[in-house]
C-alpha cells in the first residue's frame, strides 16, 4: 500500500498508512515504550500484547534502545 500526501484545490489529503510494519506506525507505537520507561521506576520486564506486530515492534525498540536490561515479554 502506498502512502499518499498532497493538496489539490486547497483540499489536504491525509497520510494513509494502515500497515502495522510501516515506519510511521512503528514510531508511533514506540511512544508507548517511552511513556512506560518515563513513568515507571525500577522496571524488570514489560509485557506487551501482540496482534499485528506494530505495538511490539515500536514499544520494544524504544524500551530496549533506552534500557537494554529490561526484559520484553510477549503475550
């Protein structure tokens, strides 16, 4: 699926990205991981549910980048 963005006659077309493996989706889901490490102290592990894969990809990437010692548990 292609992402399209543009304007025509002053009408703005939104970005259309539905795939869970799209970089924008993964980056957005990474904010969940950032919020977890910012709000919770002394984290040993984080349990992340898996559906399409976007949430686990983004959140785990953010968490492991900042705190590689935290264990990621897939549910």
